[in-house]
């Protein structure tokens, strides 16, 4: 019979990692030390999960405020820390890439999905400003795999390279994998000649209908759940029943009001703590909702599992794997000359996110030039492509972001 460690017992197994890293981090890192003192603690008291529970959850908006007041990393980077790259996520939030192997700790998830040193991996996550491309390349390289750095776009070239090179594994959005397969089919590929044996997908939901479609071409399709700030948070096993937690980070599900950890299966915000002395991201609120699964996993892994993604806290939504914030949309589009109102609308068409922008023009005679200006601003300021349509009016009660997607 399968046996699992309860979520609360899992947390207690991490006490040693907390005591080994976080007291030193609180002494070295100014902003983290301030959070510790605000909780009525001293650095030497950070010895277990119980002590951490006294520290308030740090939201993305609060992290952004820290970075704005103390750029670029909000005082959370230790003096002398070696940073090899800096990434930017929507907000904008800046993430340091520290000089360590597999800095986002994603290699274990790839290994469980069957990735290994004999694989040639197409990495179709973005390499431009976003950390996802580097995050997953580092994980694949940590396992000894070779990587084709595809990024986003150039579908025909990527499909042809997959066929020509005999690429065996894929990293990227599930919707992009579907588009890649459709492009390969247009080039004459069949499920029998398609070389991909496994895929690890992330950054957007994977409904059962899409998984079944993908598995006709790629036998193993698994999900990883992570964030740009915290790296690996959870991953699927062969049982496909929830997301196993990593062994090198504390993952909590916390009450939205009190920040109290909910170990008993109730829904709350996913909160992550990393054990780093150089960039201590402690009790970071991801903004995602989930809950713990309490039954043992049939796969035999003993780590606890999250139920998966159950929604978002607040107004931000994830589109094509990246967060879209109403405030950033307002800053980017609201100041466009000639625009008196707008709404971004997100739909799901054939398992792909479609972004549209309805625009109210100050001049009723405005036409394609204004639409192209808005489209250009969305592309440069928000890093999305969008269809833009001029409309007569948008009711004042309507939200800036209207998410009309369903996930069946």
C-alpha cells in the first residue's frame, strides 16, 4: 500500500534546511532582516516552520513595491552575491539568476518525467527577458541532456528541426506543442514518424482533452508548476493525480486573510519559501490558489501533493504562460493618444489563448492607424500580440481584463 508524508510532517522535515540557511540570510540581507524583525523575531530564532509562520506572507505587489523603493531587487539580494543574468517578468519584476547549477531547481521534475542524458530537448519557452527559457535549459543541462534553444515563434523551423534532428523531448506551453505538431503534420509527419517521446509542459492549464490529443503524438506528457520568482513548486508523476512538492523548498497553502498554513486540504494561496542565503525569498505568495491532497499517491512517491491550479488571487491573469496585470495594461494602453477607453479580452480557441483589445476612440473617425498604434503598444509594453478592434463604448462597470476562457 502506498504511504505518503502528511503535508504538515513534510514541512517539519525541512526544519534543518531552515536553520542552516535563514538565520544567516536574515543577518546578510537587509530587506529580509526587516521582515524578520517586523514579526518580532531575531535571526537566530529562524530554526523551524513554526518560527517562519510568524512572518507575514509577501505578495507580488509588495515585492514590486520593494523593488521600486530599492531597485533593482528590493534589498533582497545579499552583498557580494554572484548574479550571471537578470530577468524581467510582467509588473515589471526583476529576478536575479544566481551563479549556481539549476538555480530554479527544476531538474528533479524533468527526471520524473523521464528526461535524461540521452535526450535531445527542444526548449520552446521564451528566452527574451522572461526567465522560463533559461530556467528549463538549466534543468535539462543538469541532467546531461542536449538542448535546442527554440524559444517562441518560428514554428515551421522548429517543426523541421524536430524532425531533422530526431528531437526526443519537449519543454514549453502545451498549446505551443499542439501548434508544433500541427505544423509538423503539414510538413508530412505522422504519429509514427514524429520523434518526440516525452514532454514537460507548464505555464498554462492542461485540460484532459488537450492531453489526450497530445499523447496521440507524444506518449508522455507531464506538467510542472513553478513561478519565475520561486522556480519549481510542484510536478506530476505517472499517476497524474496532483502535483508532488519539491524536497528543497517549503510549500504552504495559506489562508488568504490570516496567512495561516492550511495543512488539512482547505483551499488557499500557494506560499513558497526558498532556503537561500543570497536571495532569501521567504513566505512568498504566488497569487495561485490550491489545496493539499491528503490521500497517498499510487505512484509510490511519499511527498505531499497539491491539487493543481484552482484559480488566482486578485486581478492578474495568466495568458500564454505570462501574467497580465490590469495596472500594467492601464499604463501601457490607457495613455495612448486618441484612446478614451479599452478592455482586454482573453478567450480560449482550439486550446490556445487569444487576446483581443476593444478600444474606444476619442475621434469617431479614427481607424486602422489608431488600432495599429494600440497593437504596437501592447506588443512592446506587455509583450503580447493582440487583435485590436474599435468599438463605440465600453460600460464603466466592465473590468480592464475580461477572462472568458473555459478549460474543458
